[in-house]
């Protein structure tokens, strides 16, 4: 088996995405070498369930421009090139707004006077450790007030650098923003978690639109099955995305999660279900690669 990346995502927060991601990871280890990456860098919470021992921390930086005013002629080329509006021309000066900069380096490369250099700016941190079950755990943390999670997501994914014959579980941020797209990029399979409510259906449709653009195979888990209505299931029956599991709404599940326990551990029946789910996803991944 080659290295696999499975992203767990949802169109909205609170659907049970992290519950599914942690249960899947703990259900397939130690049979498989598992890496877990918490990509919800604005509000990471998988560590509350996995309880890793953090062994390494490093800064997450981006390169931002600094203008040499002695060389700068205020031609404005850098302003025109910056699609993120991190540069602005004011009279005969170029202003830099570091918090808008994505660190792409386009301004520096295109400055005809060589008046732009880049300096490193910290926007968060990366942490790595190991859980008691032997899962290699990684997370990014965006500094409060920083507006851009995507660079940290890309850095923590690169830092993890999974080995051959490993399975990487990516716990995505909620929603359908750029940070979600960065998480889903290069995933071999995307597992979408939803709930059978009008809000769940609305956000699921958004995520299916994102997923169709990535080209990754995917499937759906309906959490809190039994509340709401059947419109989510009816909608999915008209798509190419199968329902791979249903998790019912039960008080004992809510109580266990509220105490910080992992579903597949405090209800062992789910360990077998998640193992079966993984084999189903593996079959779909291999089927797609063989075509």
C-alpha cells in the first residue's frame, strides 16, 4: 500500500468531523502507521481527544516584503501584481500591509529596481508529538489576530511528510473556505460529515461543489441520524457520493464526547465499523487508481 491521505471535512462546525477523524485514526492503528494532522489551525481540538505528548514545536513563518525607499521609484508595478492588496501606492510611497501578505514573492521578483527584499514574519506555530496508541500527531496554531490560516496549513502538511505505507488523517477546518481547499488538496479520499437538517444539507451542497473541483473520490457520513428529516439522504441518492455510515443521535454518544472520549473507544462497536469504513474507502481509492 502506498501512502494514503484521507481528509475529513464538513460544511459547518459542530457536525462531528473531529469525532469521525479521531475515531477513524484510533480504529486502524496499529495495523497501519497513522499520522494525524489537525488542519483546523484557528481552533484545533483533536488533541483534547487524542491526548498526544508534544515533543517538538517550531514557528510558522511567511516571507513578507520590505521596501528600500532609497531604491524605490514608486512605479507601482508591485501594487498591480499583488492580488491580495498587501501593497498600496500613496503619493510617492509604497505601503506594505504585512497581515494581508501571502508570502508569494511576486512583488520582489517583479520589482524593476530591486527595491524589495523579504523578511521572515511569524504567524503561528507548528507542534508534533505521539499519542499513547502510537499515532504521529501534528497541528498548526494560527496566532490570534492573524487573518490567514492557509500558509500554516500548507506548512504543517509539509512538515508531517508521511512515509510510504502510512495513512494520514487530515482533520479539516469547517466550512468551504480557502483553508478547507488547502486541506483537501492532494487528498486520496474526502470523507464528508453532515447532519440531517436543512443547515446540514445547505452546507453539504457547498462542500460537494468544492469536492467536485478537487477531483478526489469522496463519501458521506450522516451524524445524528434520526433528527431532522430525510432530505439529505434523498439528495445524496441523486449524486455519485455514497452514504458510507450513519451514526444515530444518542445521549450516551453526546455524554462520552463531552467527557473528551473517542467514540470508537467508549463504544467499541464503532471500532469495527470504522475499520470497515476504512476498507471501503481503500477499495474506492484503489478502484479509482486502476481506472
